[in-house]
C-alpha cells in the first residue's frame, strides 16, 4: 500500500509528534513535530525536516548548525498519531551541544545532569 | 535540585508526551501522555502510569493486560516539554500484541509491516 502522509492522525494544529532515534546506537535523540508537508519533504529529500512551532516554518534539522539528520527509515505507530524517525545524526542533536536532548534524569527525587555539551 | 513535575511544560490540556524506551534493548516502545499527577504516581509507584486521553483517567500501563512497564529512569528534555521513560517491559507493549507500536515502516513509498503479533 502506498504511503500517504495525509492519512495520519494530526492534532488540531495539523501536527504529529516525531521521535528521532539514532539508527546505530538506538539513543533517543529528540522529539519534534511534523506536518504532512514536512513528512513528504523528509521522505523526498532524505533530510529530516520538522515543522517549527515557534517559527511556524519548515525546520530542516541542522541546516544552520550542520548537525543534520539523514533519514534512515520512517515508521509510524498503531494509532497513526506518532512517528519514529531513524536517523544518522551528524554532531550533537541537542541545541545545547549535548548528544541528545534528554540529558536530565530524576534520581532519588533529584534532577541529575547525565551528559555534558561535547 | 529536587524534581517537581509541575515545573515541566505541559500543553493546553495539561499533558506532556512520554516516550517509553526499553531499558535493555533500546527499542522505542510507544508514545503516550502524562499529566503532573501521573508523573508523580509513576515515580512513587515505579509502575509507569499515563493519562488516557480517550478515557480521561489514569492509565497504569498493563494493569488490565499484565503487560506492565516497570520504571527504570525518568528523563526530560532541554525544553522540558517531553519525557523519556526507560522501562522494563513485560510482554508486548502494543495493544495489537506486537513488541512495540512502531510496526509499520515506509519503504520505497510503500507501507511495510515489520513485526507481527507475538
């Protein structure tokens, strides 16, 4: 069956959450949002392209920083309301310079930083 | 610094997306939603507890099916608007009986099922 991004379930803003996972390490890198057009662009260009909610514009990940995400595979979930994007990540995924955005953990009730900018 | 769930950034419905990842395999299992109370319950009980948007009720994952998620570690991202929950998953995570919810991939423009119910 041909994939049609518009058949996915988007929220009231026309967006769907996209989890980026490093295709090699399995690390979860970040979560951002896509609309149907950014999904189509991601598939056609091979460069992972989100929709920036703050800028209300396409966000080709790494276009400015160089920390691009090369698409390996796009997957979607049972409810068709979430994407999993397997990527080859160049450089750090997080704008803080850390390898991924999930660098704070809750341990014994406290917030602990578990990675540093590279 | 003590962790206070209420300081996270929730959406207009008071919810935050939570990515569940298998702590051993690294597989991304599912994405569901939590509110501040379900985060607190998850931390205190050690049983991953979401907020069911369809039922508008706490959803202790696996309470009915037995396919529970034991909390290993809760992390949150740079923007404080997404959670990563590392878990020990009992049985399949997906209600379809598959190991995880992301069992459909887009390959050469087509939708391909990449796992079956176990």
